[in-house]
C-alpha cells in the first residue's frame, strides 16, 4: 500500500569539465557529495561547471514520469543560490508552472 504522499528523491546534477566530459558525483552531504568542492554563484569551480540546462531537463522529466504514474513532485530541494541560474534556462516557464523549489537552505 502506498502512502498518501510518496516522496521521490533523486540527487542528480551533471558537472562538466572544460574538455566537456561529464562526471556523475557521489558521496554524502557532509563531504559535498564526494567532490569536496564549493561552486560559485554561477555553478563553477575551477574547470568544472554545473549544466543547468541538463538539470532543468532532468527535473522536468522526473515531473512528467511522476505524473504518468499518478504522482507529483511535492518539492525539489535545490540550493536557492543556484536557482537563478536554473531559471535562466529555456525551461523556466515549465519549471515555475509545475515545480515547487525549496526557498531555504536545507
């Protein structure tokens, strides 16, 4: 039996290097998920950068799949400092219309 509200969590973000290779991060929140790096407000750290377009697509796809299965995303916990970059993508309208984002640091 499923709960009234099913929480779906997926920690996914793509990090690109200058050579445009992708790195999937791993680890735990206490060690910045294995990378031990802190990104600037534009999602950059040395040669690494967060691909906000790819992240927006993943969030939207997760939302679409949840809806197909009869669920919905309750909230996406995403650093408020990076949200302006996410909302600069071409997916801003879809994100704002369908997804609730965290407003505080968790």
